[in-house]
C-alpha cells in the first residue's frame, strides 16, 4: 500500500480478525478492540493531514468498518446469548444494508458505502457495544445500536435513491 493512512486502515482489518480469535474481554481482545477504534480515527485524520485521501482509501475504510462490525457481531454471538428480537433486528438491518449497497452498485457501478454522520454514529455505537453492555446490559445496549443502525440504513437508502452522483462523504440527506 502506497499510503500510510491506508496501511493503518489495513491494520484495522487484521486486528479485527485477530479479535475474533481472542478470548472475549481478555487483554488481547481489548488490545485489538482499542486498536480498531484508534485506527479508525487515525486513518482519516492522517489521510487528510498528509493529503492522501483517495477513492481506494475511502473504499478500504468502508470495508474495514464492515469487517469490524461483523467481527464484533461474531464475537458477541459466540459469547453472549442474544434474544431472538435482536437477531431479527440484525437480519433486518443487514437486509437494509444489502438493499442500499445494491442500489448504489446498480446506480454507480461501484461499492457505495457512505460516510454519513448517522453511519459514523452507528459505527461508534457498534464500537462502544462491549462497554455499553457492561454499563447498561444487553437489552438497552442492543436496542440503542439497532435504532441507530435502522436510522442510518434508511438514510443511506434515501440518499442512494435521491442522489444523481455518488458522494461517499455526504454528511446527511438533510444537509
């Protein structure tokens, strides 16, 4: 990878995958987990500061975010018994994301995950899940994240339908 920022993003993918194989809430889990969070902030900051922003970097960031979200889900599913209503929410959100990505792919002929404020808030809430779980319990943490994920999914679908051209860095349908 030519870009320092892209190397940081790629490391997030590696550490997210390592997180799945570590014991839940162990030191290696937390090290991987926190590196994923720090690297998600650092890669964009460094890319902007070094003027290394690129379409490839934006796609890689979206892929790394997706992989991190999936690894959190897999890790949680392996270690915490999720109630059926949360599984149904997760399936519904996944279908909404699939619809959004499909609209984007057919409309723009490329992977089209957006960096909206709601998507960033949802990503932050997914990142915070292990801490939210400890503080508030499964039901409240799960419902909070599902609500944010539903809202961001619907917003992304609306943006995909409404937009004439792909703008991965659009802030919101309302801005």
